[in-house]
C-alpha cells in the first residue's frame, strides 16, 4: 500500500471534474497534502461537449491537462488511475494499480450514461459525457454523410441521413438541435450528391413531453422550437430495441444509421463503495456538510451526491459541483483550525428553478450565430433565443477564461488510464488536437 510520505493530513480527491478541481484549488493554501486521482489526464469543460461532437470545436479547446492546471500548486500531486474501491474503516482507496491511505477523502466522480439495463445498446447508441464520446459521435455523424454521398441506393441514403436521438431531456434536446444544425448549415455546401439539409432528425421520448423535468410552458416552447428547426419530435413513445438497422419503438420502427443516447444518467458506481443506500439515480445521500453518514472525513460532491440545500435537491450542474468542492475544502480547513464546519448552502444560481442546464434548443445551435463567443449576444431576455445565445456565448467565454486562468495553453490530447495500461505508466500529453470535420 502506498502511503502519503508526509506528516501533514492527506486529502485524496477522486475525480478532477468541476467539483474535484474546485476542492483542489480551495485547498491550495491549506496545510495538507493532496493527491488527485483521475482516470483521464484532463479536466473537461462538459457544457461544450456538443460543439466537439458536432465538429465546431476541437477536443483541446475544451480539455486541459490536470497536471498542467495544478502545476503551480505545490501541495497537489496527480495520479492517472481509476479508483475501483473504498474501504471506509481502513481509510483507503484502491485504484487499478495501488491502494492509498487518506485522512480526508473527496469523492467527485460525477455521473455516467444509464441504458436502464439494456447495456447492449451502449455501442449502438453512444451518449455524450466525455471527449471520447464526443469524438465517437462526431465520427458517426460525418461517416454517415460520407456513406450517403457514396451510395446509389436511395433507401440506404435515406437511412444514412436519418439520425435518431433517444430521450428528450436536456442532453437529447441539445444533441438533436446540434445534429440538425450541422446538417442544415455546417455541411450544407460540402457535398455534391446529397443535400444534407434534407436529413431527418428524430427525437424520441417515452414521456408525454420533452424536457419533462421543466415546467410545462417551457417544455411546450422547446418543442415548438425543435419543430421549427425541422426536428421530428415523437413523444409518448418508449424505445423497445436498438440494433444496427435503427430503433424499434412501441409505435413502430425507424430505420437509421446513427442513433444517439440522451435518455438516462446514473451516478458513478463508486458511490456504492461508500453506501448501500444510493437513490434511484445511484447518488449518495449526504449530510448537511456533504459527508457520508458516520464518516465526517468522507465528502461526496457534485453529480455523485444527492445533496440538499434549503430543503431542495441540489441539481446536477457545474456551479453546484464547484460549490460542493469549495465547501469540502472549507470544512477541512475548519477542522484543522479547530473551528466549526460550515453547513452546505447552494447559493443563488443553482436552485433547481434557477440553475437548469439552459436546455433550450438554441443552446445547441447558437454556436454558429454571428454573436456566439464574442460577448455581443442579443439583449438578454428571460427565455428564448436571445437568452440562450447569450448563455452559450458565456459558456464559450468561460471555457476560454478557464483555460487562461489555468495558466497554460498546451493542448490536452486526451489520455486515459486504460489506454496507458501496459505502458510505463507515464502520462504522455501530446500536442495538438484533431482538426474540424475529421471523422
Ligand atoms: C453534454 C453535457 C452538457 C452539460 N451542460 C451543462 C451546462 O450547460 N451547464 C451546467 O451547469 N452543467 C452542464 N452539464 C452538467 C455538468 O457538466 C456536471 O454537473 C458537472 O460536470 C458535474 O461535476 P462533477 O465534478 O460532479 O463531475 P464531472 O465533471 O463529471 O467529473 C468527474 C471526474 O471524475 C473522473 N472519474 C470518474 N470515475 C472515476 C474513477 N472511478 N476513478 C478516477 N476518476 C474517475 C472523470 O474522469 C471526471 O474527470 C452538462 C453535462 C454534459 C454531459
């Protein structure tokens, strides 16, 4: 077992997404040693994954090497590894290659896709959570158009130019908008035999309305906007099967070469290492301090936590994860100072009502707006295109700011713990990203 070879309290942070990174930074001036363990070598700005999936941005635009981000933080070290177990009594975490002791543990491993028990659908209908997912989706979309251009078979051409998105939550709605946009605008002039703007984009939802967790008025507005963009919205229609030909629903089948998954999200399985009582989404119930019951030195934050603030569930959004990370750091600091720990309060902007993931369909399509990324969005209104475009521009600006603040501009060509297996274990960060429109 590896031990932290120092006398200071050892804080192990598992996962360096929004929550883990915020915790790390907030502990920069605290008298502790930090070990960050992540299974990938980069921090990902997930809100812009759509732009990578639809070839609008490169991976290196939204990913930054973790090692690089914390290079000036003397009390932090980084391990590229995948955590597979936690022993609360022994105070250890076990990764694929080691076991590490901790004084404080911060679990921030986020969420993943859920196929509701139909795991065989995963390779047929990828979801969007990581850079690898985004590149896989990009490759599928672009290859479908290439094959449609090459074929002489009209039926096959229609199948190749049909895209089905399963699930009309925020992810599905944004994906549908993004795919339609790439077909109608980005690629429109690039092909000779096909008119990409005639592509079918079908959004299939089991529930009676899109964005089912939002107020009905917003759902109705989003559906109208989707339809206006030319997206076929099919509600009250559960998908019963997905295969190489397309999807089968309770109301018939749709022949499609590309099926994308936006239907289910489940918390990281690491949560089950610290409790047997996860909620339906696999999230860990936490105390008002964001700790696991009876283990005040084990924090669970971000998408992995079923946290509450002001009696309301804290939503799975980036600001809430960051607040959780900073809160864990403040608690550790308070312990070391012999002070009382603060109670977690999710501040304005992350209440369920206020902090939705800006799911309106324009969010997915606004990157091609002349104003996107320039800060010159239309006047902000409460809803509708102007607000969404401004929101996406803000996202792009915050990604840029995030890169600048991290103090480095080197590209993070994604590296994962698993693709290093068998190598010396050194993390190689190669320069340069893939180019736009490369499948
Ligand atoms: C496509 C998409 C769009 C989104 N858009 C928005 C938006 O517009 N606004 C918004 O606020 N939120 C948005 N979100 C949600 C937001 O990104 C999440 O709420 C946020 O990332 C949660 O942060 P986290 O730290 O809990 O987890 P994450 O940021 O997911 O980080 C988890 C980290 O843990 C690592 N990890 C996982 N398992 C292990 C393991 N076993 N061992 C080691 N490392 C591990 C992962 O590699 C990752 O680095 C979006 C999410 C997605 C997927």
